[in-house]
C-alpha cells in the first residue's frame, strides 16, 4: 500500500506557513513504514528537534483505479479516518531552502499514526465533517471539510491521473491551521466529529 498526502489544502494553514494558496493539489508520498496503528506510541526521532503535528482526515481507497473522473471518484473510497502527518519542521526548512525533496522531513518511520476508520455513510455530508486534535487535553487544531480547497472527490481524481490507486491506499487530505511542536510525554487525541478516533503518546 501507499500513502498519498496533500499539502496546503486549507487556506488558513497555507497562510500560517507563509505559503501561497495552491491552484492545484500539492502531492507527496509516505511509505508503508510510516504507518503507526492501534494507538501505539510515536517515538520522537533523533534527527529532529522540531517535530510538528498536522491532524488530517484520511480517505481509504477500496478499488483499483486510474484516470478517475471527479463524478465517479466517490465509488473508489468507502471509509474516512483521522491521522497525523508528523513533520520534522527543521528538516523541512533545510529541504525547502535547498529546493530538495521533503521525504526526510515527512516520510520517516512512524510519521503517519492512523486511527479508527468509519464508513462514509456515517456522515451526513462529506463536505461538512468536523474534526479536532487535542494535545494533553487542550484543543490545538480544529478543522472542517467545508474549508477544503480540493474536495475528497477532486483529490481522488487528481491523484489518480499520476498514480494508480489500489485498495488499501490512504490519502491524507491536508491539515487545517494550528500546527505546532510536540514533545516527549505529550498525549495526542484526535476526534472525528466528536468521536475519539486516535489516542497515543509521544515517547
Ligand atoms: Zn500534512
């Protein structure tokens, strides 16, 4: 399986990063070794002093597809989950300054904790799903899919022009504003609507 991530898909987050609002999706990948499941702890990596949380909704692909038209995109995913796109902000800044790829900052082992998935039929409107992240019980990020620059269907369609989507692939759909550092000992808890769907410790 592969993990496809979308950068700057909420205008307020692009703004806080001093980046322009994109005119087409910003796409990068993480390998399977980035995934953490079952609320296992995240081990703070030795190579960074500035790991940031980015809470994101995830769509899970359930069907092989390529060149998918937006009007058929919803047939290719059936579950929505929540996860963290951990980012080594210090490494990312070095990569950006040199115009180099982001993988060392974004795709390292454990950089993609993934929580419980829910059938998309649970949500009345996929374009109005609320979610939030608490760090040590305090809400630090709050998002709603009504603020997505590119909808789930548009993302599936766009990404499938470049990468064949396969059952089991994840698309991380971008983070809202409020990203910030985590520290050893922090507890991160993410909620989809108001349901706890991910809960783990930074070690
Ligand atoms: Zn992200």
